[in-house]
C-alpha cells in the first residue's frame, strides 16, 4: 500500500479559492493532524483573479483563526470591515420605504414563530416593527451605524455575530504570504499547458509552459471559470441554471468615499433591487465596492452601466468600470477520480448572500477532514462529496430564488418573469405551499448539509411580507412574548450605548490592534 499513499496535493490556481483551500489543508492536515503531506499551489504568472466578491460569512472567522491569522493584522492589511448582515432595498414593492434585513444573528427565543408573526400583524405596539427588528438586535445596530464589538473585545469574539467585507485582491496576497511563510505551502509560478492521463483517465501529470512537469497524488482545481482540470481534462458537463436565476452579468466600480457625500462605513451589505437585477454596495476602509448584477435577457451593458451611474451619481463616469460575464450554474459533478473542483471552477450562481466564498470554505474543510490516506479511498470520497455538494448547490439556488419569487414588483418583465411558477424549483414551490399553512421550523430542515437554516428562510419570508395563516395564540403566550420583547428592548438600549461606530472601531483597530485570545 506504500505506493498507494496520498502524500502530495496540488492546488491549481491562486486567488481567494486557491489560497484558502491550500491554507486550510496545511493547517488542518499537516499542522493539526500531523500528516506527512506536501501541499503545493501552482498559479499562472499572467492570469489575474476575478477579484470582485467582497462579502463573507461568519465562518471566515473560524477559517482565519484555524490558519493562525491575527484578526487585527487581517483587518489592517486587507482593507477589511465588519459585516453584520444584508439590507435589502426595494425588493418587495419598490417603495421608498421598502427595505428589510437578513441579519447574521439567530432570532431571540420569543416563542413559536407563529406567535411572533401573529403579534406583528395584530398588536398595536408592534405597528411598523419589521420581523427582523422584533426578533433580533442587529437591524437596529446596523441602522445606527454601530460595530458588532468594541476595541476591548478579544480577536474573533463579538457582542453580535459578524463576518467581514474585504478587498479580495489584498486578501489573496495576504493569505498567500501566510500560507507560504507560516504554513509551509510550496508555491510554483507557471502556466499549465496540458495534462496527461494515467490509468482509468485520472490525472497523472500537469504539463507546464517551461517544458517541466508537476506530479501529485491529488489535484484541486481552483482555476476559476477556466476549469483547467474539471473541464479541460475530465470534461465534466456544466448545468445551466439561468432558467431559475436570471442574472448573468455584473458591472462593478471601486468608488472612493466622498462621492454623494457618503463617508460612513456601513456594517452590512446594501442590496438594492433595480428594474432588471440589483446593486451591491459594500463599504471597505478606503472605498466602496459597488456593482450592478443584471440579466442580459432584459437589459444590455450600457443600460446596466447607466443603472450604476443612477445609483452612485454621475461622478462614476470618471471611474473605470469592470464588466463580468458568467453563466449561473454548476458542474454536474465536482469530484472526479483524483481531482475536485473548488470555487468558480465548480460553479457560480450570483453574488447575492455571498455564498461563493462560503462554498470554498466548506469544501476545503470537507477535503481536509475526509482526504483519504490511500488513493483507493478516492472513489468513496467522490460519491460522498458529489452527493453532499449537489444538495448544497440545489438548496443555495432555491434560497436565492426565494428573494426574487416573493417580490410584489410588477414594474418590469424581469420581476414579472421571476414570479412565474415555471421559473421556481419544485422543491421551493412545495415549501411555499406548506408555509402558507404553518411557519417554517427546524423539522423542515433536517439535512445536515443545509447551508441556510430555517431562521434565514424566516428572515426572507417575513421580510418580504409573506403571509402564513395563523390562529390567535393563547393569551398567556402573547403576554410572555410582550414581556420578552420589552426585556430585549432594554438590552438593545444598553448595547447601543456601549458599541462604537463602525468606522471608529476600524480606525482604532488600525492604530491599536485587538486583544489576543
């Protein structure tokens, strides 16, 4: 079995996906598990990164900590800021006052959701209170421009749950340096011009531009949309999901603070619906990252760019725009023989809810946990990984579609078509029919591979004014809920007086750092 040992893993492609994957494998397999495993990352000297996505999930805190990275150093070097959720503007009915939140905090235990929704619809003192504001502090904290922690809070801990906004190019360079100098990842800069197949069509050799070869036991394809291994070598088909998620383009701009008089760093992603898509607005330390995601079926590139100018202001005309084309979807299989695709090579649907980097993280952790000692274990891993991640892609697509199909907007063909039952997955139609009769519960989400919990579905459903038939709860339950809400409001008042402004905390961290755990 000696020759069958898995002792060398090659990650193809740098950027966020490649370096996160290499770093997690080096930290977990080599440093933590003590495996005799060499991790090599090869990247092209000429091909750049896509470098647009700037939103993460709270899981990034765990990933950075597992890799031994200082949170303060990460914030200082990656233009990073705190993210506490997303604010969705104009998604419901396009009114000026139309917004709701998907916070990163789980709801308070106020009692059954059916009691909460009944109270919100009927209680006089709940008038004007959104679902997320009733069950979570984070909406109020974000609206006040406050941070999720203070300067005295230790690294990776917080008063509220949080993730990050970051500059992806700076982040890739930062973790690249850490992986090479602290985690022992071998770095090769070269172009891959081909592969040579071994027995049973697995990858035997990577052929490089300088006429050398790179050989490993296992290959991880992080080569982005090019899919150098999963597509070019294995020719795994791509499943187009544009019949469900219509957006297939984005135009992005890096906008300095000061345009339109804005200088506050929002501690949430601002997602504003447009006539044929939506605009992301992400506040970093030195700039805002703004992009218009749209469907080329409904508007062309110039119309999309004008939509961006309408949002930012005419000053954006002097800034370079970057256009990105993609087909929403994913590979039919992600793991094939001795190769697995991670990141854009596996698929991409759209930036909404920042699922792309999350999929990289959970893929890397799965590989680090399950990578077999011997090559004979690849077949078992292939079956398990493909089954789990196909489910995850399907449910992510379903959750993203939820944002569109519940809209009451009928002002453009884009929004009218998004509510057509033919564009909604059958699994989602079944759930929506069920949730008209009873509120979502944990019993609806029993698969451990679920990416979005039922609490996230509730934030979107009731943020978008979805109605579940409810009966008047027992009076005692309503009184208990009123009492809990009163107590939580007192806690919120204390919290808001204790937390600093988001920009003030970022400035303090840049100057003083954070307490080590």
